């Protein structure tokens, strides 16, 4: 990005892909899929102490067709897996996934037949948030990591994964 002097003032010049990356980075609409105790930490992250508006995450969407970020929060059972997969399939492209907490990331302490041992077995995950339950600051750090990934992303079809 650069500043160019024009006879009438200044103009900012940049590449189209850099501008689109910058715009996408601050316009992600998250859809939380909270099932367990990590959901309480997500609620704390949405509270006024952690100002998500400065990152462009202030508008949670509870419809997959109006979201482009799925935040999987907590334990996912085998019975819930097809529903979660359907929700993921309905999210608009480009879509992103954050796996929040040990249970969503690897099954956590529930190493049983009824719990999905990581949502990455259902669909690709962009950022993992460790912890049981993770602190709100950890989720904020995951947001920043995802924004950096979105900024570097190419705008042409098929370059994402």
C-alpha cells in the first residue's frame, strides 16, 4: 500500500487482493455452535470487557446462511455430528472454522465412542483454541490469527486450501 501525490491531494494505492483481504479481515460474521462449558467462556468474550467490535466480530449470526465463520465450542457427540456438518455445508464461501476448547479440538477428556474426537474429522479447521475451557483472551488471539490468515488469502478461486 502506498500514498501517491495528486494535484488535488493524496490518494492511497494498493493491490486489489490486499484491499479485498483487508475488507474480509474486518467483516467476518461468526456463528457460534456452543454445546458445553466452553460456551460460557464464549459468552464472556462477547461481553463488554472484551471489545470484539474493534476486530469486526461484533455481529454474531445464528443462521449459517448469513455467516462465514463457524466457531465450534465444546463437546460434539456422534449424534450431533451430521447436524454440525450440515450447518458447515450451508455457510457461505469463503468459510472459516475455529475449534474452541479441548473437547471440540480432540474430544477432551471424553475418549468414548459417543464423542467426536476432533471436529477436523468432519471438516477442515483453520484455527484451534487450546484449553479446558479456554480463556476469552485465547479466543481473541485466535481471532487475530484468523484475521492474519484472511489477510494473506488470495482472492482467486481455489487458492484457499
